[in-house]
C-alpha cells in the first residue's frame, strides 16, 4: 500500500495543532482567539500546498501489525488503566479530570489557576466535555497511540526501511531504544568501592529510555518525537522549521530546550550553502511567521504565571559542578550512551546531528531543574531520539558488511541490554494481570490519589505537586486578567 509522505506529515501537523487551536479558542477571549486561530490555519494551508509527492510502501498486514504493537505498548505504559500505572499517572489523571470537569481556564477556590504545558490533554479533555471522563480517558489512549503511530511511519521514511521485517524492526527500535543504563548496572555489579558510589551520586537522575518516557511522560514525549520525525524527514525545509517546532511550547518545554539545538544544526547546514537570499526568504516564510506570531506570545504569557511564580529552591534551575568526580562524570556518559555512539562513528563522522547528540548529553547533566531533574530526564530524550535514528540507519543501511559486522553485533547486543529489562517488566505485568483475572480480583482502574488539584495545599503532597501546576493569585496576572475567557 503506497502512502504519500505528505499525508503522514499533514496528519502530524493536525495532531499537534488541533491542541493549539483548542487552547486558543477554549482559553482566550473570542475576539483575540479567532484572528490567532486564523493565522495558524493560514500558515498550515500555505505549508500543505508546497509538499512533495514522495511515498512509502507498507503492506496492509504490516500497518495492522504496527498498530497493534503501538496499542499494546501504550497499554503497558498505563494508557487505559489496563496495567499498573506509574506514580506520575496520579498527576496525569488529575490534570485530565480537572480539564474535563472545570470550565476553561481552570480556576481553583484558593484563587489559583491551573497553568501547565497541557497541549497533550486538550483534545481528550474536549472529547470528555461531550462524553464524560471515561470518554476522555479512552480518547487519550487513542490520541497518544495515533501520535506514536505517526512517528513510526515517518521513521520508515527516514530510515529507508523497505520490507515488513525492517519496518517492524524500526517500530521495535522506537519501543525499546534508550540509554544503556542496564549495561552500566551490569558492569558496575563487578566494580566495588568509591567509583560505583560516586557514579550513582554524581548524576542522580540520568537519561530516560523510550519505554519509560511513554510510561511516565507521554504528554511531553509524543509531540517531541513527532517534531523530530518531521524534521528529519527532510531537514532542508527551513521554511517549516517554526511550523514544526512551535507546538512544543504547549506540549514539552523541557524537550524543546534541547530540540532547539537540533534545529540550530539544521540552520547551520542551510547557512553553509551560502545562498543567503534564499536562506532568509525561507526562514521568514509565511508558515513560520504565522505560527510564530499567532502562538508563541500568547502561550508564553499563559505559562509565565507558572514560570515566574515563587517556588522552593529544590525546584529551581541550578548548576551542577562535578569537582573531584570527573571520573564519575565520564563514566556516566560512557555507560549511558558513549559506547554505542562511538561504535557508529565511521558512518556519521561528517554528520552534524551525530555530534549534537554528544554535545547535548555532555552539557545537559551540568544542570538540574525540578524535584526529579526533569530538565535532564526529559531534555535528554531529543538527543537519544537522534541517536536512535543514527543507530537504525547504521543497522539497516550500512553496506560495508565485512568491515562493520563486529560493530553491528556489538550494537545489537547493547540494544538487547536496553530491551530485555522492559520486556521482562511487560511479562511481569502480564503475569500479575493473569493472576488477578484468575482470582477474580482484576478490575480496570485509574489511579486517582490526587483526583483533582483543588486545594492540594491541604494534602500531604510533594513540592512538585504543590508548585509546578499553578498561577497563584490568578486574577492579578496579565493573562487571566486581560486575555483569558471570562
């Protein structure tokens, strides 16, 4: 079955910008929202008219099989409540419930307003306004799965994966790729003393594998991966850079910080062609300017109530200096990604994005922000996604087999060290579900320890839950006073 790339890309843009449009029309006064929405739609239409006619071929069986793998993966990650949900789902469920059950914008009785990067939840919350919280949860599973499915289809194009085997292997790479933390633990089990302790203490919260990203932070990860997949489908399309990246501000600010580095690499590549007239014409294209003007200022003003609110020091941005622990710093990077990065060096030694991976990950762990250092655990995802594409291209398309067979075997073994722990976790969850069904104790449920963020100050919750989601004294904040719907 031939599928035109432009149709997949249009689906990706609609997936992202549906949330942006819902935000504009649902949270902002109509006479401001309507022209801003028109600007977004105008930019999208203009971009859609300039797409090519490339296509990829996948059989119907492969498409169905891919859809089933994505759906099962999302179920294991907590979507639908079929399997145990991670701790972060308490907050995710509360965010969705508050968006469904409150008017927009969401105000609380203490005078605060729910202010967060809510893009991923908005289409599901709107669906929930019509069909209740159960409908919202079902739509959330569909919306997330659709986003992941789009990423996979674009990966098939990027990796030039021809044939069902390579196409499904590309999907499995997406499911299981990540940092080689398991390898680190395997090796360090044989090392005792100060080095092991320093390595674990030096970088308490490290990089995150794809499986864990979708289990804990699907609301940030899905859009970020779509943006990167769109970008690498054709990184020369400077005229769409802002169109691709702008939605991240409403979905995933932490990942946006590092994705900007990838985009800057793309800008540098285009500048190196020295066609400056064409460069600036494409950079300041109608699609780029339309979304830059219509979306960025209003979302930044909305988020500013959260960003600039007073927070405990434990949540603030801080610099981490490793001092006498440089050996631990290098060891951490080595075991997290550098080994697999170095193995594919011969194929990518002239690829600027390949070097951006090392740069981002080496610099990122000098910073900490958030109780669990979301800046590193989430921000590293963009670099690891680029590394994943490089690894996939190396495994699928490196033609010098005799020179690279040993490297390919080592890379494959390292990928197994990432995949096996997650596969074992899935098997454990299946066994637990089977035991519960057999004993009659299984029931589909959603963890709702919070239930709502209403008056969360009065409950025994961590600082992240008490400070990360609000504009305090909302009635005196510019957005809620002058721009927000009454």
